[in-house]
């Protein structure tokens, strides 16, 4: 803590602003990491259990009840309800064939579900890509400030240079420390979302065919 206090006291307003920005980016990234870990773990587990349970149900209504009980993120239930939502009369959607109507509603429901699972990915990518440059800017500013102070003092020695420059380099390390977890989390979550997307697309395709069969459409 003494080192951090010394760094905070030695830097100016720009350096402090950069440090606070990196802190805010780190807090936001870690909050998202914990939240998305919880959401995606629940979604993957629910999909793995709920889809077989739905197809094992004796009736469509019983299958919906099972999804409502097991699909806590409601990514599957949204797809099922899309197959039973008739379009408003007199609209262009109602003028199309039943297959086109159901396909459109399933696609919209799938996009909504994926948007929920993908929430925060842009922020993680932004933190991972910009944090090193924010830290580098803080380092450059710190080096400039240190060298300016040394030149104004009229003398230069290793001791005079190493302390301020070392403090400035903390910014680079901080930027990398903020970026690495965000990048790793972005890649891991991307794989998990892709796996969920494949399962949801397969379930949507099966629902489409089953709903058409129930309606007697070839």
C-alpha cells in the first residue's frame, strides 16, 4: 500500500485520471466476468436438461410446463412461445405461408435469446483491446513528467531517473493486468455462447418442423 500511496502522491491529475480509468475498466470487466460465468453456466445446464425433458413430455402443454420450470434464462421458452403466437390479422406477416410466419418468429426469438447470452461481450472486447494503450499513455505521460522534473532540477543521476521512470512503468503493467482477464474471458464466453447458439438453432429447427406437422402443413 505504501508503494501505491507514493505513486498516487507523486503523479499529477492526468496520471490519476488514467489510474482511475484503468480501475473502472477492471471493475467493470470483473463484474461482467462473474455475471456471465453464472448466466452461461445456468443456460448451458438448463439447455442440456430442458430439451430432452421437453421432447419426453406427453403433450405440448406439458412440454411447455417443463420448459417454464427448467429454463431459467428463458432462451428455450421464448422459442417455444414463438411457434404459438399468431400474427395480427391484416398484416404482411399474416399474408405469408405458415412456415414463413413461424420461421420469422423463431428467428426473432432466437436473436433475442442470443442477445441476452452475448450481453457484455462488446465491453470485454473493448477493455481487452484498449486497456494496454491506456496504460501506455499513462506511462508516456509519467516519463514525460519525470524527465521534465529532472531537467528543471538541473542535474541527472541514476537515482533521479530510476524512481520516477519505474513509477511511470506501473501504468503499463496495470494496463496489461486489466486487459488479460478481459481477453481470456471474451474468448471463453464466445465459445460457450457459440455452443448454446448451436443447441438453440437445433431446437428451433425441430420446433419449426413439429409445429408444421401439428398444423398439418407439408
